[in-house]
C-alpha cells in the first residue's frame, strides 16, 4: 500500500474542503429560492428571499471576521503573555513562524491544568495562539513544537475564516428554515397556491414544490451540520499535515496527541461555542478514543487514534 506524503494530503484536503463549501453554498441558495417561491408563487420574490439571506449572512460574517477572536479569547479566559514570561515557548513559536513564512502570532495562556490549545484570528497578520498551563507544563519541546505547528497551520490555511464562513451559513440556513416552517402555520403556502391559480398556474406542481420545501426545511439543518462537521474534520487532518511540514517530525505531534488523549483533566472554560476550536475536543475526546469506538459524522474532530495513524504514515 502506497503511503501519502504530507504534500499530497494537504492538496487533497484543500480540494475536498472547497468542494464541500461549494456544494453547501449551492444547497443554501437553492433552498432559499425554493422557499421564496413556495411562499408567494413568484420567482422574482424567490430570488429576493435568497439574496436577502445571503446579505444577512454577509453582515454576520463581517461581525465575526473583525470581532470574533476577541470574544473567543475572552470566553476562554485567556490572557496574553510576553517573551519574558516564557522565553522557550516564544522561541518555539518564532522558529515555526519563520519556517511558515508568517508573522509571529500573539500568544495567550489559559490558566487550566487540562492539556489543550487553539488558534484564532482572521488572517496570519492578526492571529492568536492560546495554550493551557497544563499543556505547557507536560509536553516536551518536540511535542510542544508539534502542537504549535498544528495551530500555526490553522492560521496559514485560514481555517478560522473557513469556520466563520461555514458557521454563519449554517446559522442563516437554520433561521431561514425556521421562519419558513413557522410561516406555514400562517398560510403562506396557501397564498402562493392562490397566486398560482389567479395566474392559471398548475396547482399540482406547486403542491409538489411545497412538499419538497417542507421536507428540505426539516432536513436542511441536519444536513448542513453534517457538512459543517465534515469541513472541520478535514481541516484538522490538514493542520496535522501542516505541522509535519513545518517541523519535519511527525512523531512530535503524534506523541502530543497521545498525551492529550490520555489527559483526564476537564477544561472548565470550554463550552459548545469554543470546543470545536481546540486541537482535541475538550469534552468528547475521552469517549471518541475508547477502544472500539468510532467517530460520529457530527464530530468536529476525527478520532485521535486515526490522526496518529495518518501522522505516522506520512513520508517526508
């Protein structure tokens, strides 16, 4: 069996991620058009509904783009540290930044004994890396380098921007579906059918579209969540490969992930909003990696043992 190099893995995951985002965007626009048409039976109105949802998503993304990092760091109770506070940590980040050809990110510390880390920021010039006290104290230099290489790869690959884009699209889609389902109780669909009859349109075809819209409105949030989680898992694999590209040492990150999987400490500051950002999910990692337990399609992270297998299979 031929092994993949980290270059081919990165290229493949990038293609898969762009494909998933493109499919999701087409689904989002198509559902908006269908719902808009079912509401009043008019394609002009349908286009207006889809465009309005897209505009709303755009402004929500702007808010996340410029202010999301500050909110996430505050929610995680992270405080910024300087080079004088931890020279070795800063040296590791500086080495990786030089290898990546990226600006030095600002470094934050979370005063928690649990082992974990995450990166945030809208681009490499406005980037932040946060690590827990437990991670800093319990990893060797090579392991720390592997973890930080993973986080810097998230920054290099604009993963936070991807995550913001997809999260906003999912949220907007859920709101659109919720509004549509609620509107059915107030007769929006019957108004659309009456409008069709007034114009001599075929009621049977419109009824089929109404049923299709209802089914998609119910299933769309679930399907969108599956797509969102698939993108997140792809980005985690990509960041692992990116760490190897920077450190030339897959064993460092693999060893760190093994330690993270065996960490029994609970990250108290993590919540549902911030958990997907961490290098391993702070809530689900223990059950994900029990013997014989497979990952779920709703997981934001692939199973740690699978990540370790991929790392050890990479050839430089």
